[in-house]
C-alpha cells in the first residue's frame, strides 16, 4: 500500500534512519508529523536546524556545548579538573550527572573499540584523552564504560597506555549488572557504583 504513496514512503525512509526509533513506531511517528500544523512543523524544523548550527562538541572533553558559550564542564571552575570520568557517550554522562555524586570532569570517547563493528581506537577520542590526562595534572581516571566485553577491552586498552603515567585508574564498582547499559541502570545504583569505585 505504501508503495502507492511515494511521498509518505519517502518520509518514512528518512524516519527509518533515525536510530532508536523502533520500526513498529514508524507509522505512528509518520502520522504525528503529517498531522502537525504548518506552524508547529516550521518550529520543529527550525529547532533542528538551530541545534545543528549552534551545538558543537567541546574540543577538550567532547561533550556537546553551545557554540557561543564555554563548555559547561571545562569552563566550570567549581569542578575538580584532576579527576576525569570516561564515558562512551553523552547518554552515560547524563546518567552520572543525575546521580549528583560526581563533581569532576568528563571525557566522551564516542563509542568503544569494536573490531566487529569496524570501530578502532583511532575512531574514538582515546588519543586526546591520553594527551589530556598526561598534560594537565590529572590524578585519577574513572572508567564508567558500559560493562560489556567491548567496554572492558576499551578500558584495558586505555589503562595500558596510561600505565607509566602514575595516574590512578579506577572503574565503577560491580554494583552495575554485568553486560548492562548504564543508561538503563537506576540513578542510585550508578551513584553507589561511583562512590565504591575500585582500582582497574
Ligand atoms: Zn569540555
């Protein structure tokens, strides 16, 4: 049926490319957009374009920031710049921020090393992390990567690179279920895992 509605088909093809938008919801989301009035649709498109133009990655910690303002973490003098919490993505960072248990800095890797998915160390911000850690008086690196084989391997890779640096290397306590995605672990568990962090 959709084949006879090429315009809708085209819209759905674009929506289908949005990660995490489950295909079972595609029809509902498509209907939502089709039912938007012109003003709401224009606002939606404008917000998307504005975000694309005004939001950039901080070139130090790789967290999203407003282009015209400083990074909300790197420019915050009340945060402890001697501790860096390493996360895979922005989502995990948000989870840790929600615990309100961490006042250090972050470093977003942009993923984990995963040969099967064609992701190697150079596709991530590992080199920038090593430089940052060794050049700016960092005392501790906390690995808060998802506890998956790839997350563990990535932590081990970075730890090896920092072996000679004398920097204390820790990771979240085992309160976080093995194989779990931090994004879906509750706030208290993540806060506790952070407080009880152990040597890597
Ligand atoms: Zn930053």
